[in-house]
C-alpha cells in the first residue's frame, strides 16, 4: 500500500509529520492492505496563521483494487487529531463497504469465502 502525502502552503512537511500520518494509516487500515493500492493524504490549515478551533483538515482518499476510490475528511484543532480521526473514519467506511462486498460474494456464490465458516442450524 503506497501512501502519498500532500500539504498546503501553510503546513510544514517534515519527517515527524510523515511518520505521524504513516503510523495512523498503518494502524487503522492494515487489515485492508490487500484491497488498497494507494492512499492519498491531503493536509491543510484552513485559517493559515490564525488560530481556530477546528482549522486543521485531513482528507484521505483510498484507491481500491477494482473499485472506485473512497474519501473521508476530518477537521480538528490539531493535525494529529485530524489525521487519526480521518484514518478511523476511513477504516469504518472500508469495513462497511468491503463487508457488503464480502456478504454479496458469499450470497451469490453459495460458497463461503476463504477464512469464513458456513454453519448449518437445525
């Protein structure tokens, strides 16, 4: 899974920020790594030099194999909070979307997908 980080002119890109973003994404999205081809992260400061309550913005777009890209956005007072929030939102979105795909494939094939059990109740 390739991670590309983009910042606006108000965000200083450095190694600490890159590590923060990569760790948050790895932690939240590692279970979906086989489905994700690329992650694009866009970081911005909505108010530039002015202080604001929720002016740090993180938008994460995930490119999935054989599917349309999906994206989420989170705004927070601190960039770390925005990144973590967006990563968690994306994990929830992917869990829902890929879970539905998994359920649909299982129903249409009549056979369980690898790693799942098919139970019969009498």
